[in-house]
């Protein structure tokens, strides 16, 4: 059963760590096995198949759910948030590619060598312009691999149009994200209050989203946002590095 990394309070890859079993919503705990004879003797109704680990209370209070997991809903159910948010719409993009990109006509034009940096306005960019003009912020951090995947190269090519519309798009290497212990989730965070987490299949197709206002989950997303935003670089810097690497080869 696939596991979703929730978080850890440890450094340098040490335990303990919490995960969620995505199919059930149960919590899986990774930690040091309990070996103290006195503690083991005090446990009740121990089965032969069971083992025991200890975790800091802080780990549970920071990352464990305080409410039952919500059901996945279609992305269309949350589309209104992109106009109705009050202050900030922030995105963490963690995938190496997106099926919706590969299925679009713009992908085919890009693959054929067309310049897609100045595509005509669309509904997304028009909404961004309108919200930014009202004083709101659209921001996102994209994780990139070294070298970039094809899907990431496509997003780098499309970024100028979105940036011109008012988005602040920055990039962060995947290796940096791992050092920062960022979640593997791909999500939107609205007004530091509403978390919208994408659910994908193995082919990068969006199956739906899970919406949460659980304080622990939102706080974790806010911490990830702050760390990612601090270390990310403007998209233009990433573009220059990619061009420089291509010229060297």
C-alpha cells in the first residue's frame, strides 16, 4: 500500500517519522524499536507479530491528524477558491511531469519547436491578472530535477506567460527539497487556512483532490511553504542555468 510522508522532527535522516497509508488513512510510525525490559513487561495483550517504537510527543502533535481523513473530490469542486481566496494562493509542485500537460495542444506545439513563451491569454491568466490587480498574490515553487525532466522543461517554457500575468514562480531542486524534509505532496494552500492536496495515479493523471482545514495539516503546509520559498530561486535564474548547461555541451 503506498505511503505518504507526513513529517519528522529528526535531523539528518534519523527516525522517528510518520507516514499515512493512503488507501486507509491509517498512520504508520517509523522509529527505534523498544528494547527496555521494564517497558516491554508493562505492555498489555502483546501479540507475537507486534513490535513497538517510541516517538516524541511533538511529532504526533505536529503531524498526526486531529480529524478523520476527508474523501477525495473532483478538482472542479475547488475551482472557486482561485477567485474567492482573500490574500494568497500558494502552490508546491512536486511531480516530474503532469498528464494534463502531455495531453494538451500546447505540448505538441512545444515538441514541434514552437515558441510557447508568449501564448495568447487564457482563462487562468486572466483570473491571475484580475486577482493580482485586487492586491492578492499567486505564488508557486516548482521542484526540478538535475537534469530537468521533459515535463519540467515544458513548464519552464510556459512559465514566462504565467509570470507576465502576475504569478511569482520559483524553482527548487529536488535534492534541496529532500534536505529540507519537504513533503512529497503536490498542493495548493489558500490564505494559510485551506489545504488542497492533489491525488495522482502512477501515470501523473490527477484523480482528484483532498481538502483540509485541519490545523496540524495546514501548519505543516505553512512550514513547508516558508522553507521552500526561502530557498527557491526565481524561474529566470533556473532558465539561465539550463541554457548555460546546454551551451557547455
